[in-house]
């Protein structure tokens, strides 16, 4: 999937924005996935259900898409399992260190003009660029 498709990208972005606005307006909650995920396991009992349903929806949506469309998006995992595990742990550490993830800071925080979120997103992007550059140097790619 290498072609830029501005219409589908705009529709997808609008749906993400709409869902974030609806969650904030109707529930008073920010749609940060790392916070939703940890809260689904470690929050008060009455606050777990909506978080669980939100996370189920994140997993169910691509499964439903796959089952309802003949053509599947092509993707290939080129990294080894240990690299994927280390990367996942580093992302988890980064979200705790940054008090949120790219969805919370990037989608919700920046749209609310949060200076903390703007700084976090700038650091996320810079860290990602530096990590990719260093990884390419380390493996010669």
C-alpha cells in the first residue's frame, strides 16, 4: 500500500477526530490509547466497561473490514520477533515517560492547543527519526 490516497486519508482522519470529539463531549474523556488500555485493567470497576468496549472496537474494526472485503491490504513484517518485542517495550516505556501516547497527545492534546502535548509530539517525532537513523546505521540499511 504505497499510493497516497487523499480522500480515504481525509475520511479516516475525520472519523478519528469525530470519535475523539464525541468521547470528550459525551464522556469527558480523552481518547489516548495508552491511557484507555491501562485504565481497562487498573481503573475503578465502573470505568472499565467503556474502555474495554473501545479497545475491542480497535481490534474488531480491521477484522470486520477483512471479512467484508475481498482485497486485503498487503503488509509484510520485516523485523524479527525479538526486535518487535524490544520496540514494543520501548514504546510502552516512552508512553509512561511522556504521560501519554501519540493518540492522546497528537490527536487530542494538540487539537486542544496543549503546550505539553505539542512538546511531547515534537519529542516523539524527533525520537522516532533518530531511532530509525541509528537503526539503519546499525544494520547497514
